[in-house]
């Protein structure tokens, strides 16, 4: 419970600070407040984890969101950004218990038909679970080994305007909680769910469509990043190993809020060459170095960026040849320097959380 109290205090202070600053810059004139409810059941590909599920998963959200001040194309729906808090039950009352947390998100418009607006909301943050794995008191929880975890949420949201202020929505969501393999077990919680909610718009006359069309400077930029993470392999209680990550990335804006590009990555993962004969029935000819390429989409809001990367290894594929995904957050400290936190996953299973810095070279 101490970890939950610290998380709630941190989230409350951060949210209050954000609202206080933004209120001075016309925050309320472009803002909405709402609630969302998710009802589903967590899924797992491991038979040994099925018995942990003893109920349905359900949780609620309270959030605010604000429309972006500009959009790239005339008469198109405007993207929104926001932040929220969630609390509920994981779907395993006996072994995992309650969950709670905080997250930020972007809400991207997909299409609009009269009073119906369809959106894709992508969010990330921190989550807490009540009952993590413990070798003596909770050894049957084979899904999550820590109380504090990374949290990712995707929501397909279909919203109907009842009037100029009140909006109802329904859709499908997918939530993921894990610690990025920093502490085993780390199968993670993967929760598909039905979702419905209500949103209240503060200013009924606020724009929902862009009215000013301005040219976007489609100039390529190049950045280098380096970061570091920690993994525990291969068993619960094993040693932890440092993983170094480096990448060179090029991207260009395609709208005021979006960038597309790609890059080259290099992982130095000290777990690749470990003796894992108990896991792999044959000796693997692998090294600790893996390199490859990735595609990039990044949503930008001021100094904050939310990157999504999809990559494939080209060198040392035998160590792990799966397509990987990385999502996270970046913050521009200066015009040249930035910081980042990224979560690397393979097919929905978290592999690594790494933190680092970036430098703009062009």
C-alpha cells in the first residue's frame, strides 16, 4: 500500500501542476473532462497462468483532454492530448488483486459522420497492482513480479454528441501492465475489454475542426539516442543484466503533430550468450550484439513526443528474430538534447524498459 500511496501522491501533484500552468494559457477553453469504464478479461498464452484468473477484469478512469491548437489540414477533426487516473480489479482477486495508476494519452481522429466521431486513443504511464509475486506468500502469481509497472492502453472510441457539451462513447480497449522483464515473473497482464464512457466539454463553442490551413515544413531531422535498461534472466531470483541500446533516427513532419521516419538500432544484450540449455534444447551460435532497422511514427505536442517503433533484426537474428515494438515518451530539454523512456515488447510480452538521452545532429 505504501507504493500505491506514493504513486497517487505523485500523480495528484503532477496533475495539479499541469492544470495550474495550462489554466493560465486558456486551458479550460479547449478542455474536456470525462469518465471511462472498461469491462473484459485478461488473456494469456501460458496454460500455467490460466488458473490465476478467477473473475472478470474491470476498471474505471477519470481524465481530462485538450484539443491541439493547430491541425495540418483544413476542416479536419483536431487531435487531442490528455491525462488520466484509473482504478479497478485485475481479474484475479485472490492472486493479483486491485490495480490503479496514471497515464497520458493522445486521441487521434479516424473519421467523422455527422454527430459520430471515431477515434484511436493511445496512452502510456505507470500502474500499480495490489499483490505482486512473492516466493513465500504469493508464489502462484506467475504473471507480475513487482507492484509498480509500466502501463499501456489503446482504445478504439466511437463518440456521439448528445449536444454541444455532452458526448457518449463506446468501443474496444486493450491494456497491458508489466515491469519490462526487470523482475521475474513478467508474463504481464493483457486485458482486452469493452469500453463506454461520458465526456463533458467545458466550452460548447470551442472548435472541433481546423479552420486555418498553414503549410507544414517537411524538413528531415536526424537524432542519435543512447539508453540503458536492466533484465532478469532466465529464472525468478536470477541475476540482473544491463542492456545497452543505441540508435540513429531520421524523421520528417507530415502534420503539425505527426512525424514519420525510421532508423538503425543496436542492442548490446548481455543475456543473449548466457547458458540457457534448460530453455533451448540445442546450443545457439549467438553474440550479445544485435542490429537492425525500424519504422517510426511519433506524435508531438510541444516538447513532448510519443514515439511508436516497429523493427526487425538483421544481425544476430538467431538470438531473437521476432519483430519488436517500442513505445514510450520523449521530452526535449533544449533544441538539441532530449530524454526518453521506451518499452520494448515482442508480440505483447514486455522485454525491456530503457531510459536514455538523445542529441539532434541535423
